[in-house]
């Protein structure tokens, strides 16, 4: 919660034998991002003042702090499908966007130094994604990073539709070759070939499967 308390959650507070925050960090990031964009569009002065100090600032500060300072990336949390725990490309993309949006709003309120820090945090996440998520062998991004007990990172190359967040949230341009290769891989492997169309959530997605076949969904 904005005041630092652990909110109610169905996620486990223990994983791999140690305590973990039972959160989906993308949930916090998406609210910050959306709210900042709304406030910048409406210029509702009273609402801006109230929500900035009561929510945007503490939430953005949390997004800054809840990171690995060696990689710049967010710490592990749960994915948007509420199935796995790790560091996800989608989460990194939304946290990047939230910090950029918070920086814009913060700057408009005269908090130039804080805005600068948010932009530095966003840049560090983008750099961390380029360094740790990109797989030279496949020439595309990984879906997630598994964090070992010693802190080392292992790429998970399964495909997930949420990986599109890397450009839809503005972290990298859609024309970046790494993004293009990632999206082509999603199209080849997750697209429903039937006329109804659509895209599976991720590799081996069990949701609404018939005999494990996307084309019979």
C-alpha cells in the first residue's frame, strides 16, 4: 500500500525457502503510469496535489528502491498471469514507463531533482534489459529471468504475449531489430491460425486449450 504496509494478497510470502513480497510489481507500475498520464492531461490542480503526495510519490519511490542495484532491474515479483515468480520483461517495461511518467509529473510540480532521479532509474532499467534480457543466440529478448540464490540470472526463452510491452510502453522503439525479432517469434509461435484469430498468452498456455492445440481453442 502507499503507506508501506503489506496489502492482502493470494500470492505466497515464502518462495524458494525465503521470504518474498507477495506482489505483482507491474500492478503498481501500471497505476502510477496511468494516473500520471491522466493528471497531465486533465491538469486538475487539486487532484494532482493530493494524489502526487499521497500515491504517486511513495509508489514511484518504491519502484526506484525495489531494484537490484547491480543490474538496475526490478527485483523478482509475480507475473501478470499470476503463475510465476521472477524478473519479467513486461514488469521491467511497465516500471520503466511508470518512472518516466512520474518524472514528467514531478518536473511539472517543480521537483526537478526528483524528476532527474526517476529518469536515471528508468534509464538503468532500459540498460539492464538490453544487457540481461537480450539473447544473442536467438537474437531476441527473453520472457523472464530466473534469480538463483547466489544472485545470478538465467534467461527463460519461453515466449509470452506480454513481451510486446517492451515497445508498447516506450522502453524501446518498435523498429529496434531486437524488438522486431521478438515480435516475429511471438507471431510464429503464439498466433491462433483459425479465422477467429487471437494470440495465446504464452508457450504451452493451458487456458482454454483443446487437446493442447492452439488451433482447436
